[in-house]
C-alpha cells in the first residue's frame, strides 16, 4: 500500500456550482501530479467528508447555501489542519473584502474565478494559476507535515509525467548584514501568503519611518489591491493607497501597485514621480515586483532597502540584482515562516540577501536599518 506521500497531491473542491466544480476538476486532473479526491456543494457537505480524505488542498467557494465558505473555513481547518485552503471568489468588492478576511482566518491564498463573459485567454490564465497555486501549496503542506515533496503521478498518467518542483535543500546565508549607508526608501514584494505577512510587518513599523516612502507590489487582481491598501492603512496608521499615475512621491506614504498595472518610479526635479504601466506581464504577473525594483534602483540606488516576502515563483529576483548592483540592500523572509518559499528562496539562492529572517524579525531589522530601532 503506497504511503500518503507517494500519492498525487489531493484536492477537495467545495462549490455550489456544478459547472465550476466540473471546470476545476477538468483543469486540475489535466496535471498527473494532482488528483481531485472529492467535491462538495456546500460547506456542510465538505465538513462531513474532509477527515475521510484529509486533502492537501481545499478550494473553497465563499457564497454557498446551507453553510457558506467563511463559516466552513475555521471548521475545516480544525478537522484537517494539514490542508491548505484556497478561497475562490468572483471579483466583487464584497468578495475581495471577504477573501482578505479569510486570509486572516487561516486561508493560504485566493483565486479570482473567471466570469462567464471572459474569453479564452482569461480561462487559460485561470487554468495556469489554479495548477500553480495548488501544486505550490500542496508541496508546502506535505513538506511541513514531514512528507516528501514530490508526489508520484497517477498510475495511468505516467507517460505525461512532468518534472517535480524542487523546494528543499537551500542553505540560507548565516549572519545578518545591515545596509552600509542609511536607506531612504523601502520597497516590498510579496505574493502567496503576502497579505498575512504584510499585516504583521506593517503593525511592526507602526508609528515609525514617518519620513520614508514605501512601495509595495503584492500579486493581486484589481479591487483586491484597493481593499488591501485600506487594511494596511489601518494596520500601519499611515496614508496607504493604490498608486496613481503621475503623483509625486511623498515621505511616509505607502504606494500599492494597483491590480493589472506595473508600478514604476521616475526621476523628476521635484523628487520621484509614480508611473503606472500596462507593459506585458512579467513572471505571469501584472503588477510584478521586478519592474518596480528596476525603476527604483535607477532613482534611489544605494538608498534602497527591499524586503521580499512569502510567495511562489521568483518574481523580484532579477529586480533585486539591479538593487544590489546599485549598492542597495535586499532581505528575504525565511522558509519556516513563509506560506510558500519561492520568491524569498530565489533571493537566498542567488546570494542577494543581506539577511534571511523569520517574519517577526523583519520589522525590527527594517527599523534598525533606518536607524529607528
């Protein structure tokens, strides 16, 4: 009998729409590393079967009859603590609010559902994002529960086997270096697990860094970024909003890259000017961290401090090379406190990090670097 860890990643889909359940099942089972073990039409039904399957990942709809996703979420996590939950919702303002609340309550990520009016491209993007998020979170889930990271493909699919994602064996640099000169600007890049990490970080610098502009790119769709900015304003007690094209950079303000736009900064006689760009996505993302860091490195050079937080993929790594080449400083979140150790891992692997730190130590490091500890 194969052990749990020799098997494909297991997924439970919870959605009241049979069409959505069918679509997700079709997309997920197109990958030999993933198996949809069950689906449920309500939170109550999911609760009755979750401990039977103990899935690596649960995809949870917000709006369902009998028991909605928000009611089910803490109960599912209690019954199956090993499972990672992805909230699936449509892109309304209300659902963006609920999704961010769900992240605070223990969900690991969110996935905007494509609307029936969107074309083939949107469906392909959803397909890719669904597979990426499920595999990254399932790998983390297995790793943290002591299993091997690489699942075997489903027996019938051996000929379609794809190389597994390696996520172990990275040695983080020991020691911690502070910037050689006091930075003037802080930039942050984050993705999966980012909102939760950002609330911790911004609470940790509350009332400090009053003269420091902060630039943030979090991989998120439109609407979500506006809500995130509101939440961060509450957490940090400082002005925080989606960046607007052409605005002058102000000390103490937080600029959040709006969903579907890259955020750049341009040099200007009166200081930096924010620019929004619809250039092609980078690392499949818009906003992406790399373009933000490239532009900041040319304007602020060695006076930059960059923190790369939890997230899948390696967005931010190439931009971090620009920052370090210009004399700036880059730090990364450690593996143990990251929801997915992808983006920070790329920084550590390329030896770009002056420090690789657990999340609770990032705010103290930043304050120390700016001379405010």
